[in-house]
C-alpha cells in the first residue's frame, strides 16, 4: 500500500520551493493536483519533465468519486498531492483525501513550505496567540456581519476574493471599529502590500489598497463576544455589585474564556468604575 505525501508549493515566489519538495517533484510518479496547468508550469520552471508521470486532478468540485479513485491509486503506489499554491490542506481540496486515507489505515506525510495564513500572520504585527483561520467567509453579507459580530477573542485570519474584499472590509470596520486590522495582498509576489489600520480608520486608508490579486485579511479582537459572553458580562457585573474581589473573579473568567487574567481584571475595574 502507498502513502500520501502533501507538497507545500510556492504561493507566489517560485524561489520559496524547498529542496525536499523539488526532489519529490522530480522523483515522484503519481500526483493529484488542484490545477494541472499551474502544476505543469511549476515542473517546467524547475526543468522537471512530465514524461512518465501520472497527473490526476483534485479540486473542490471533484466530488467523492474522484477521492475514491485516488484512494484506489494508493493501493499500488505513493500519491503526491499539491494545491495550486501553498498548503494542499489549508482551504484547499486535500482534506477529504487525507481523511479517507486515515480511515483505510494509510500513512500521510507533509513536506512543509510556505503557507499564506502563517506568512500573513508573521508580517501583520497582530498578536499571534491565539489565532484562528476561517478560510473564505460566506458570500452572504448578513452571514459575514453576524460572524464579525459574534467572533471570539484573538487574531482571526481569512481569505477574500478581490471582487468582495472592499465590501467585506467595510463590514468588518463597521462591526469592529476598535479592532486592529491588517490587509495583506499578493504575498511573496512583486506587488506585495501590507496595510495596517484601526477599523474606525478604514475610510481614510482604503484608497491606499489596490483591490486586485490575492488577499489575506487579519483582525485582532481583544475581547470575547457573542450571546454567552454577554451573559457572562452581566453576571460579572452582578457579582461585582455584591462587593466580590475583582482579582478572584478575573481568574475565574480567564479560565472560562481562555484569556489573560490581566486583561479581564482591567475590564472588570473599568466596569466597576462605570457603574
């Protein structure tokens, strides 16, 4: 039985391809790739011949039938899996194949490389712990607004299409005017752009963003939100009104919300002053 080897390919700058991935591209014979044209261009750039290689397609519209066919391929050989760019798992189509492989008791390996969410986080200047990656947000504006309204504490990362990114950033800024936001465009490419701003300043800075290319958007939410957290806030105010020790209450809430005790203690003191 074969195994799956996940290949992390460059997201823009072809110089980012690792030696280990190049060797796999050269020696491997069977591949499942998101975009066969882009994959062949990568092989051509690396001066690797396609002769003797079997290249299967695997993308979001492939369906269960293609996944099953690729799992059958694994019965006789290793299968190298590559997306159009970056990780074949992060917001790309390899997850069902990996899951199917594990269900059959097969091995899965990853040859690491550049990943757009991590690279964007590194250049964003936003707190790296904790962070969440959300892939592409819903196309529906109402669902996006609800997401921004209810999202929890920490740094949040998502992809957005160039045709929607201006609208989405307007919604994010409306719902989160105090949030620190970073827009990263065309990572590792010639026209890479990083724009950092407060949500409330979006109207002033948006003229500096070129709405073309591939986008990663990041924002930092300093406090937990949502209905349950609103209820916790009301309960905390009620407990404080009885004369409870804010430090002890902050420790308890920090455990529940998975947030730093110091931040919650500051918020409790502000609530106490405002009452």
